[in-house]
C-alpha cells in the first residue's frame, strides 16, 4: 500500500513539472500580445514630424533622412515610445508619444518634460512641443548644436497626479544623415554693435547664418531684442526664421549668433540683410558657387540705406487755458502678438528675481505662477540675463524658449544658466502664460 501511494505521488509531481512551464509560457505570450496591441492602438497614423515639426524637418522627412527608433521607456503604468529621429549635423530631433493602458492622460495633471544631452557637443538652443490626443500625448524635441556629440541621450521626467516624478534617461543611436556644406564668408559689416559675417551652413533641415557681434552688453541686448535683425532671401523670397542660438564670451563681450532659416529652394546663392537698433540696414549677396576645393564666395559691395529725409520735430503742445484742465496724453502703441509676448518675457525676467508674483499672475494662470515660484525657490539675490530668445507660433499661440544666465545681483558673478520654456495660449485678443518649465 505504501508503495502504491508513493507511485501516485510521483505521477502527480511529474504531471505538475510538465504542466507548469507550459502555463507560464502561455502567460508570457498573452502579455506580449497585449503590449503589441497597445502600441498599435496608440501609434500615430503618420509621422509625428509631419504633423508637428517645422518645414525643415518635414523636408528631411521627404528626403528619406529620418530614421526609425521604435524604442520603449517604461514609466510605471505609462509608456514613452521613441518613434523617429533625424540628425543633420546642425540639429538633432526626436519624436515620441506617451500613453497608458489604464489611465487617461490629462496634461493639466500630468506633465512631461524632455531634454536632450549631447556629450562632446555644445547645445545652442532646444525646443520641445507637445500635443494632446485621445489618451495619448504626441511630441518632439530638437536641439541645435555645435561639434560632434559622442552620444545622444534623451532624459526627462513625468510628473503624475500624486506629485511624484518618474525620471528616465536613455541613450539612442542617431548618426548624421545627409550632406552639409559650409560657405565661409569672413566679412565685417561694421555698425553698432559691430557685425562680422562668419559663414553660412547649408544643412538638410535648415540654413544657418553665423554672425559674430562685438560691443557693449547693452548693445548686444538691443540687437537681440530686434524683430528679425538678420534676414535671408533665396530666389527673391524671404526665408522663414526657424530659431536663434547664441554663445557669449570675451571682453568686451562677443556674441556668436546662429540664425536658423528654412532651406531655400535653390542653392546658387542668397541675399543676406542685417538691421541695427539705430535703424540702419546693410545687404550682401553670397554666391554658393561650387569649386573642386571648397565653395567659392563672391560678395557684392555693401549698400547702406538711402538717407532718410529729416523729420521735423512735432510742435510743442500749447498750455491749456485756465479752467480747461490738462491736455490728453498721446496714446501709446498697443503691443499685440509676438511683440506682446516678447515684452512680457522681458518683464518676466525682472519679476522672477523680485519675487513679484502679483505681476506674474497678471499674465499667467495660478498653476503656472506656482510652477515659476517652485522653480526658483532655492535662489535669492540673483538676476536673470537673456542670452537667447526663440519662439514658434501655432494655432493656439506661441511656444517660447529662452536661454538665460543666472548671475549674482550684487557682484554680477556667474551662477549658472537655464532654459526657460513658456507656452502662451491665445484667448480672444489676449494671451495667457499657461505652461512654464525650467531645464
């Protein structure tokens, strides 16, 4: 009898060993099928670049220079899917989408912040754009850079409803695609600040005009606040400005400005126009003619503006007669659109060090004002100096990226630098600051 029970137990144990692996294998297969279905359900029908990116990246897409990444980053119950990438030796762009199988993603409660790390290269500017969809967030990020990055790292965090932050960092393969030409100009245009045109970079996603500015800091600031101080024309048409990148240094201050334009239709040459704060402008024509050694550059003579006729001074208003009260003050120009946004950003850089949150709330919602307060809570006795102002316009308003230097308010010593990203949403005829992040 004892032997019989031992035989029965042995048979049961053998059957268990045969059954359990098959059950586990089946469970793993079901899990993989669910993940595949989730990716398919939330995957965009077309390229995210094609729907969100600027014309330069769309051009690279049409030329077949965009490569697929198809990598996942697990963030608890959320998944960040890296979709496509482009690197044309002047900027790197990566598209992505965020989704969850269980929860509806609401941008008012869930915030995604993304940045690119480029070890071995110098980043000049960065821009991130997000778009909310049905249970999914689509977006892309690009960074203009100099040099040759050893690797490309996408890094960031997802702030969820309970206040916790799910961080991530992942290295991706993003080799250079396409051909880049550099046309060396080396021509001084004079002016205040003094402008030296160094070169023009012709890349698949953008054309970059590199100019060096030399002058006092206030002169450089005045130049940077101009609306389109540098223009580029191709085949008689003005090219769209995609953004600006800056690097500053030296005594007296020298500023290398990188003006990024949508690539022109022809690559024979381009007309470059420069404007100064005093109203003067100059133009030069740059010939991109090819040679066996390097591109040949021919520059036309520099033409100053035609002298403007003298403007007579307005008459001094007469004093009001007794009993008539004061004369009405002249009406000031009302700022609209990007002019209002630019001025608000300039004032914001003053209000933040002053901790003047009453003024900040006049142009932002309450949540954004608290985000600004939280971003600078550990800083005192500081000031913010603008290095680069970059913006994109869409149907909702303006997305602004500002690189700022953080300096000691007393001795002007350098404390660090940051990128401030601001989203201004249009509401009727006014704009409201609805999103703020500090990288």
